[in-house]
C-alpha cells in the first residue's frame, strides 16, 4: 500500500496534485464521491479501504495526514475520489468513465446549527490562510539563507556532479515523457509528515543530498529536473513543503532511482545507497558562512512551528463542527453505500 498527499498547504496557497495523480487513462474507472458531512465521507472512504484490503492500493491524504480523501486500486484501474471541501476537483477529471456516488443523501440541518457550522468553518479556513502566509514568510527566510551562501558555491563542482549523475543514471533512457507532481511530504497539524517508506520501496538506488540549509540540494535537484525535462525523461517530483516550485524529491520510475534532499524535517527512515554532503560544493569560506546562517535557520524553524500550530488549531475547529454534525449523521448509510460501491466495482 502506497501513500501520497493529494494536497498541501504551501507559500502559494492550497496546492492540489490530483491533476497529476490521475493518469488520464480513458480505460480507468473514476468514481467521484459527494454528499454527506466530512465525518460521513471519512466513514465511507475508510469502509472502502477495508473492503479492498489485499489489493494494490494507493491512498491519497489531504494535508491532514490522518485521513484519506482518495483511493486508487491498481489491480482494477479504479479511482475513488472525494469531491468536497479542500479536496474539490476543479475542473472535473476528464474522461467518459466518471460516475457520481453519494456517500450520504443530504441532511437539512436546523438554521441555528447551520450558522454555527459556517462560523466554525470560517475560523478553520482563516487558520489555513494564516498557515499559507507564514509559509510565504518562511520562503523569504529561505531565500535569505540562499543569498548568504550563493557567493561561496563552487559551480564547477556542481555541474561536474550533475553531469556524472545524469551520465550514469539517465543516459540512453529512450523515454518520452515529462514530470508529474506527487506530494510525498506536507506541513500537517502534527508537523512535517513524510511518506518516504511506501514511495521508495521500489527504488533500487536512493541518493540523498544531506543539506539542512536547503541551498545546494535545491540547486542540484533543480538542474537534474531541467535535464530530465529537456530529454523527455519521465519523473515524479515532490516539491518542498513550503514552495511548490522547488523540488524536494525526484523519482525516476523507469530507472528505479530516487534523488532526494534531506534536512532536519526530511529524515530518511533508512540508509540510502549513496549520501552526498553539501560541504563538497562550498568553498572553505562558505562552510564558515553556513554557520552564520544558523540564526536564519532558527527563524525558519520557528515560523514552521507557527504554521503547524495554525494547522492544528484549524483542525480543532473542524473537529468541533464535525461533533456538531454527529447528531445528524448517518454512518450506517455511509457504510451501506460504500458496500454497494464495492459490489459495483467488483462486477
């Protein structure tokens, strides 16, 4: 079972990766789930996950790492995707196989309760907006760190390393494709969460760039990404948690290869086949300068903690309005409809 984030909070706002997760294969079946409260849809999706245990599943988490808003059943080439709230798919996925399935039929909440729910949802969204603003400030701090270190970068060594890397792993690929985005890490209410274990399990070669400052790692991965695009080599890119245009991880599935930048928030749960230390690409003055950037790094980490706190408080408001809805929820219907959809897919 593999896990990806279908969405994330970043410095540019809310980022959805569904347009790249979905393969746009006209032979695949796509079921769009609507209706019901957040709690009822969670019960619906969880039931489906249980029903399809034993199948080759990919689960898609929203930026809450403890919930699921989409499933891909590889054995059956079938997508089941929730189309609500932050998971809303816009535009609707292309193809002729889309079927709309209701988790639960609509419920008429009392007027007072509806107002209270709207107030809590507004507070939740405000906390998410604050988290985006904080990550934007984080990117400014990261840019300052890069500016501090850039004069000490040994560009020749960087270029030579990239040439050796591409020549060894990416030459003669005979491929035709471009990059897609899948989110392997995200800022969540419980901190930075990663799905490295399930994503790298089929990569024979994993190369880690150990760089707490994120400077050399982003440059290396950026150059390799540009090379792959120019040579039309298919790859999966996972952007950094704070900026969707900076690669944190590149996966080349046909080469069974992953190149990832590691820092104190992105720690591999296993030993990579190769580890690249960034000091080799900096002058001796640059290594001394990097120590001076520790102050900026501390500011970045404090901003990240503030972002996580906003996400945590936003999720707390979500829990509150879910609790308000529970008296009107119909989890039995959600389970029944999930079982009906399971039977429909299995036919």
